[in-house]
C-alpha cells in the first residue's frame, strides 16, 4: 500500500511525501528495486542528483533474474542523473560515467527511448566540461 500511495503522490508532484512512502517500501524485499527506482526519481525531481544516482545504483545492484526487465530503465535514469550531476558540479567524471552507461544501453538496444540523442548530449557535456 505504501508503494502505491507513493506512486500516486509522485504523479501529483508531492515528491517529499512520496519519498517517505518509497523509503518505507524498500524494506519489503519484493518491492526493494521498484521502490528504490521511484525514490531515485523523487530525488531527481527535487534536483538531488547525487542521491538519485545512489538510489539507482543500489536498485541495479539489487536486481535479480526475475527483474531484468527493469535494468535498462534504471540504467537510463542513472545516466540522466549522472549527466545532471556533471553539469551541476562541473565534473567531467560524472559525464564519462554517463557515457559508459549510454554506450552500454545503445549496444543492447539502439532503439531504446532517445538513446541516440542522449549519446550526442553526453558527448557535448563532456566537451563542454573539458573531459
């Protein structure tokens, strides 16, 4: 129930309230990955990119064989968070990590979302940051 309430709150833009629900939901093993993903999305919506990246990384590490369908979504969101973090902190290392993830996604599924455009964006950010 907490996870579902968090999803509703997220959809309504009530990110702080949704965060509490997703944090509580992470304690349940079957919801750990999905709750972590949504918690990361809340942090990202609030502009807390380091925290978002941390949640995405934890969720990726917690994936099991039954949840592999979530892997590309998590990695894509991690890439976006790292790219935003690179811009905020003016740190090319975050952009290089985003590029590695972008490359991995493109190699697995070149038609995934807007991965081609994101690859160009990552390259532009790396060049802009001198990395």
